[in-house]
C-alpha cells in the first residue's frame, strides 16, 4: 500500500468516525432529561415556553432536528446557544483554540521532558537512569486531577503564578501576551507531567528493546563507541514505536485537559461542554461534541499518517 | 500474577475493613474543632500518645495544645476529647475517619466496576477469538472506536444524560455500568490475542476433536489461559476507576455529598480557600495517590506492556 492510499483511507475513516461521534453526541443531548426551556417553566407562561422551544427548534421530531443540524453543519452553522445567547460556531471555535493551545503546549513540554529522559533510562544503568525511572513512576501515580489540584495549591500558596484562568482581563498587546504566558505554566504542567512520565516509560522500553537488537551489536563490533552506537543507530529506530503511540495519547490528552480545564478555570472546550451539559444547552452540547470529535479524529489520523511516513512497516500492516 | 491477586485482595480488605477501623462516624461533628489541624502521634516511655487541642479563637479557627494534657489513641479516648489524627474538615468531621469510610464507597465501586469489566471483556474477547468472521471484526472495531474516545468526556456526557438525583444503589449501578462500557475494549483485545493463539494449541484441537462443545472449550481450555492476564488487568483497573470516581464526584456527577467517598471529600477540600486553610483535608488525594503508586511499583513490568499496547502478560 502506498503512503498516499494509506493517508486517504485513514482520512475517510477519520471523517466517518467524527460524523458518528458528533451524531451520537446530539442523540445524547436530546436524551438528557429536560431542555433549555425547563428552567423557564416557573417563570413563563406555557405559550412563551412553546415559543422558546419553537425558536430553538426543539418542538420538531428528532429526525427533523438531526437533518437540520447536519444541513447546518455543512454550512458551519451549529445553531444558537441558549446559555450564552450566541452562535454555537463562534463560541466553540474560541474555546477550542484555548484547548488546542493548552494541549499543544502540554504535548511539546511532555515530549521535551519525556523522550530525552526515556533515552537516558533505556540506554544507561547509572544513578541518573534510576532516578528518571523512579520519578516517572511517582509522576505516573499523579493523574491530571491530582496534579492540577497540587499545582493550583502551590500557585495559590506561594503566589508565584496565577492559579487559574487564562488572562487577567483588560490587557492588550505585549502586556496581554506576557499575562497569558504567566497563566500557562500551571495548567500546562498539570497536563504535561503525567504525559511526560508515560512517554518516558515508553521511550525507555523502546530504547532497551532496540539496543538488544543485532544491528546495534553489529555497529559496536565495527568499532563504534557505545555512545555513538546509541545516538546514531539505536535512537532513531527506537523512536518509531514511541511515535506510533502518539495516536493513542491524543485521547488521553483530551481527557486530561478536561479535568485540568475544570480545576484551573481554563476556558476551553471541556469546560464549555460541562457548562453546556449542566444548562441542558442542546445545540451547544452537540457543537462541542462535533468539534471535539473532529479534533480527535484529526489528531489520531495525523499521528497515524506521521507514524506510517516514518515507519513504512505500518503500511504493510506488520508493525509491532 | 500473584502480586496482582494479592494487591486486589488487599484493596478488597481495605474496602471491607476501612469503615470498621474508623474511630468516629463519617458524619460525626465536633463543633469545637472546625478546621482543627492534625494531632500528631508522639512516643514517650509510656507508649504512644497525642496532645488534645483546645479552641483559642472560634472565628479565626486557631487552636492550641494543652500542655500537660495527654490523650491516648482515638479508639481508646472518650469522644468528649476527640483525637483527630489527620485534623478536621470545615464541619468539624474527622478527616482520618472520613478517609477510612470513603474507602468503602470508592474502592467498592471500583472493584464492582472492575469485576464487570473483566467479565464483559473476557466474554466478548473470547467470543471474538473463537467465532472469528463478522463477530470478530465487529467486536474489535467497536472496541477500537471506544478506546480512542477520551474517557472522561464520555463518562461525563453519559452521566449527565442520566437523571442527576438517583437513589444510592442506582448511582453505584449507573457509574459501574459507565465504567464497564468504557473499560471492556482493552480487556477484550487482550483476551482475543491470547484466545486466538491458544485455540491453535493441540490440547484445544484435541478437545474439539473429542466433541467438546464450544462453551466447554472456552471455559475449560481458553479462559484458564487468560488467568494471569486478567489478574494483572484487575489490579490495573481498580486505581483507574478510583480516579474516575474521584473526578466524577469532584464534578458533582458521582456520589452525592452525603455519601463519604474519596471523591466527595476531595470536592469539598479542593477549593483554593479550603486548600490553603486546611491542607490536611486533602488526605483522600493522598490515599488515591498511594493506591496508584503501590499498583505502579508492584506491577511496573506488566504496566509497561499494558502501555505499549502488547497484550500478553502474566
């Protein structure tokens, strides 16, 4: 199979996945007992309630709602949020950008910490290697919920960094940017540390496996020093299985960012979905689901295609 | 495998015995000890003792030790002078007792969900491995889709789709069902790999040739081969579900406030003001950390295989 065919195949199944998940979210949102008009029951007359439901399109049968929603999706119009009284598309776009910022920063930090430490732990047997291993075992035991709480606690106790939110508000230009940077470390580290530990373990194992393979011994036999054999031969090969796991990590990244957003009051997609669910804001829930599904499909698809480009064995379906 | 079984047994024991060991009830309030700090255990020639705290300022919630006063351990001291080993929360409830009581709800739910996940995963996995064809493809594909989904989003969305206020048994059942729904694919895939390999072994072929039914082949020859794998997975699933409960309760979607669990205690403690005022109320977070850490350290080799996606382990 060529890379192009593989990529097209993955894109198509990614698109189907996104559509199915988005549709299920809408179904779920309609199964939730109550809708945005429920809260108004006590305050308004039955006629007003009926008008409100008609305005939101909730008086139609589910299939009609679904068809309209799919039609809207094609025009990037996901309806109006009853909670925020704004078009869902704008709202979801803004929040998804915040989540993307958080997730990408965390992924970068986790990669920058995890891979070098994993290489160290997998290729040496000294004190540093043991420390890296012990540290990642400890960090692996602190999931995002606890790491977020811990970091918020430290930030609040010491006052070094703002404990929550994305900006302080009322700032523009360079001051706004610096303020944003000051808000980043707490949520990004909360999300990145468990991920870095996971990557460290994966990389250490891949490294140890690779060093045991004959071609590394062969390069040593040709007279290469241990360092050079590891750096030039083992390291690039050991990267392939680790990169292959990034596709699975995208899901973990999303899950983690959900908790971190709630704990640190980061205005991202997870928080928006939670608020929308609490407020029974049907179209906002569906919109969050749709965008979440699209980003998830995009993330895993990209990771899979990148993996196939690096490791051609994937194309023949015989990667480990 | 032996370590994994031992670990699960210990967790069951903690869930059963935790509340029995607690010196005070989960909702017993000590009105003179709101936000009282922990009273550390001390040792002298006469054995272990603690020094009771006296309220100094009710508004500021400051406490002072009574010099010369001496109390024993909480189990032996009359309730008039409470001995709060891990301090008290904002309502004056003993954090130590509440953490022990919470173990039952948190670990109990996790254990029930783990049992369900293993059962469903083993059934579907071995069925897929034996039947092959459409069943196999369907089970694996469904599992793949479920495994890619971000677990928490799905848990929160599913829980939100159910009525918020439910009787306690219904909540336990609903939460366990949600956890099982999201947990089975990984188990099913692992069991499928083992069953597929095992089904080609001579003893299985012989049993089939002798006319054993598919059910007998499965229960007598294939599932026993998965024992080690399932034991390790059980030990890995429990802490995962403990954390899931904590997260849901933290969001107000898990156990209701009245039920002492590590999650509800955490959601109480996890506001910035509460954390800076009384960090000892985070004891349930430490309990969770310990459960996960012990699992990780004991089962590190198995966990690595689990992370790298390979299934077979023992």
